[in-house]
């Protein structure tokens, strides 16, 4: 294997980060960041994990004393990379459903400074029956507010909240939910003043493919470590965290060599990811699925398809974005390299699910921006729309019966007009 980062367990390390969620993504994204900062001596903090929903389990984390192995595999400058990181910075995992007291006692820890979450998009849904006195509140925002309210009553410093859900303006959205619930639960105005003045809810954008437990390769990878690791995880080389603030003085990510962007406007980076990375995925579905390709990598090894995708990205999508062209071309190059990762088997059929809605979000803005700029429609992207329309007239499409029926019962012009509305 390549580089191996190992940190010996430090039982005296202070719990500085509270993490809602123990899924593959955070354990393949956030934990190696904290691990590296600790390794370099820039942070010296541990992570305490809270189970955000009744579904799933955290018991294995405690069974393994917070230890697990993360394998990094992929391409860098088209050179194959294989690394192993031995994660050992999780202090404990707390289940608020079985031990609410342990959860609420986290509010008393003056060392806790950061709250990180990844509860998926559905994690922001509220539950009508939740209240301040629920043990615990069922929703993630409800649990977070319970913790914040206890913190306020203790007159302690607030938190820096860094949500990682793939929700536009996730920090702002979560903050709005805190205030919404505080009114609904009848909490006092002084608490809302504390919530506003003592806490920082930050918008973030995360980008890394984490494929999770390597079921098919576990036995071979198991020979490299000295324990039975039921939490083994696998992620690609590429990683990026865009944060709409500058917290480097408290969270020295750049100093640790981590690919973080501190910015005043996260929207440009969201747009870049959606239009180029997510957009290229949809382009592959429209051009490659009907040709019989099953996976992203295999379809890009077809020179005709790859040339078409790269042409559309360079000549139609990138010109429609308001960012420096050199930066966008470099990002495009990285995206193509990620798609060619031999260790990731990304199915085109999974991307094709609800392709109509994805096309509306990922491709239509590029078509409209290009049309606005050049007063004509982009040839390649319109060919992609034609291919999408044809896809919905085959058995390969995966969508609701209503959406499929709508497309099949309307003209191409009518469908395109509806997409643009």
C-alpha cells in the first residue's frame, strides 16, 4: 500500500467535535481530516458521535473503541493511488434513544466547539409530535435544539455548526429550523438572542465519493490490519470541502494540507459541481446507456463518448459559468479522472433514476445560460435532450409512471418547454 497514517490513541484528548451521523460518508470524509490535523499537531481533539435517527446502529463503533480502517483508492494525475488510514479519533458514540441523559449531558462539555452533521436531505424534516421534553426529539433539528437549549441554560459558549447535508444553503436552512422550532416550542426570546449571537451556522459543500464497506474485498484487505474491522470504509482520492466562512484560526484545515476552500460565496462552487460533475453524469446517461454501457468508467473509455462529453463541457457548459475558465477546465479534468477511477463501479442506471428531474436541475441551466449569452441553443446539450427524450421511450428509463406517461404523450417541443419553466 502507499502512505499509512497512524495515531496512537490518546485518552486525554478533549472532545471538541460533536458529530450527528456515523455513516460511511462522514467516516470517509470528516474523520480523516480530523485525524490528519491531530497527526500534525494542529488540533488535538476527538470526535463524539450521536445517532441522529432510530434507524441504523452505532454500537459497533463503541465495540471497536472508535477505531476503523479507511482505504483511499483512485487516480491522481492518472497514477494509481492506494493508501490506508487508521482512524482513531472517535472517543465514543452516543445513542439518545437508549440513553437520553448521556446525550443531553454533552451540552455541559465546555470543550465542545464544533457540530458536524450528515443526516441526508430527509434529516431536515420536522416531526409534529416533537417537543422540548421529548426523550429525544425524533428529528435531527429537534435533537439539535434540545442540546442548544441546555447549553444556553448553562450559560456556556455556543457552537460553530457545519452541516454536510447536500442541501442548498444548508447552514442557513438549519438555522431557520432552529428558530422555527424555538417559536413552536414556546422558548423564551433570550434563548433566540443567544442562538443568534453565540452560534454560527455555516453553509458548506462536500465532495467525495465514499463507497463504504468493501464486502467483496474484505478478506484481502483484512490481512493488512490486526483486528476484525466491521466498520472498514473505502473512499476515492479526491476530496473537497467548501466552507462559506474562514475558520482557519480554529480549524486549521489548509495548514494541514487539506483541500478546503474558505469562501464568502459558496454558490459559485455549488453551481460548478452541479453543472460540471453532476451534469456530466447525466450526459453519460443520455449518450451511453442506450449504447449498452453499464458503468461510468466503461462508457468514458469509449473515445467517441468521451470526446463528446469533453466537447460539451469545454464549449457549452464552461462558457455558461461565471468563473475563471482556467479553474473550470482544471476542475473538468479532475472530474474526468474521477470518472475513470478503476476502483469505483458507478452504475449508469443509478444515475438514470429520475433522470428528467436531474436533467432539469443539472443541464437546463447551462442550456439557458448559453442561449442567453450567445442567442442560440448549444448543439451538444440539445442532442443530449433529444437522447433523454428517446430514453424515456425505452425500457431503460426509471421514473414514476406519471412522469414516463407525460413524456411519452407529449411532443419533444412540449417536454423541452416544460423543462425550461
